C-alpha cells in the first residue's frame, strides 16, 4: 500500500544565519519508499531534512507537500501527514514510555476533542509494533539506547503520519540496535506504506535498507537513485574523498563499500604454530 503524498523541493537554498549550506536543490521523495540521505560531515544532510520539515526556513526556493508550501500549511494538518524524529530527541524528565507514545496523538486533537478509543488503539498498536509494550510504565530515562529509540519511533507510529523523516536514527546505537531500528522502519514501510526518509552515516546500511539514495556534496545533490546505481567507487571518492572497492553484500545482494585506507593488508601469514 502506498499513501502517495508528494514531498518535493524546488530550487531550494537553505542554511543558517544567511550562510547557504545547500544551493539550488531540487528533489522529490519517492512515495511509499525508503530514502537514505548520505554525505560527508557538514555536507548539508541534516540541513536538507530540517528544511523539508520546515524546522529551518528556506533562503530561497520552496518545499511543497502535495503541491502546497509547507510554510503555509496549518501546523496540525502538516503534523497529521508528516512526522519528524530529530537527532538525539530529549524527553521531559520522568515521562513514561506510554506518555511519550501518547504524545504522538496530539496532532489529531483540538480544543473540542478528547482522548478516545482510537487514541488508545493507536498507542497500543505502536507499543506492540515496536516490541516495548512491557516497558509502557517505565520512565524513558531508565531505558537503554535501543529501547529509547524504539519508544520515539513508537511515538511516530502512534502519530499515524504517511511520511516520516528521521535525522540519524541509528546514531549512538550499537550494531545490533542499529539493525533493530532499521528493521522496524522497513516494517513500517512495507506494512503501512509509510514514505520514509532518513539521514544515515553508514553507507552499507543505507544501501541495504533504502530503495533510494541521495548523496549530498558541494552544497547540492551529487547523485540520487537506486543504491545499485548510486553506490559506486567514483561516488565514494567524490563525496567522501575515500578510495574504496564496491562488492556485493552476501546477505542482501546490495552493493557494499569496502574502504581501502592507507594500510592495506592483502594477506597476512599466520604466525601461530599448529601442533
């Protein structure tokens, strides 16, 4: 199922305090797909994500959701369609998992509506989908990094948006929790048709989990398309300044980047004696 909302940037220039980080960027997020935004440090990945969600104003150009500028849309209407999980979100002190997840229902309420059975159902489903229903009464501060990230994603699930944008959702997580979070996002995408865009540092995880890659460099988009076409040795050199080899991931069949580095070891003789 695809929910087919169209989020696009047209001739977008964005930055901070009148300093342009991105210039003349135009793109459209593929509906019902997972997009990973990759690039070097300070390349503008997070700037792009924050501008698409109107956290940052545009310097020039426009961001359109279904043909309407996100900057003119009522906040509640935008929050009912598009959710954002920022980098290292901070929860109020003492808040429980259930309370945090319940905050995802705020865009569906007004001064004249009260919490109802639909809200209970959405929160329960989000807790089950993320596997944290047994943690519902725990305070967020007592959870592990992976559990906290699942709680934030559960809040986004409860919000029931058709688009979800995440800024480095795997940062500070060990590899098992990274896989856990990315698997959960795939479940959201395949089960509900949620369009997902996320900033990722790990090129190989981006290539494995995303349908669409956007490589950011030199204040713009260097390349975008399927990982099989975009993750190349020339792209890694141009975007990251790194010599590499691209091989096939033996598990997923997707491209996988192997950095060369300065200390290349082709083979090393075994020094241990065998009795």
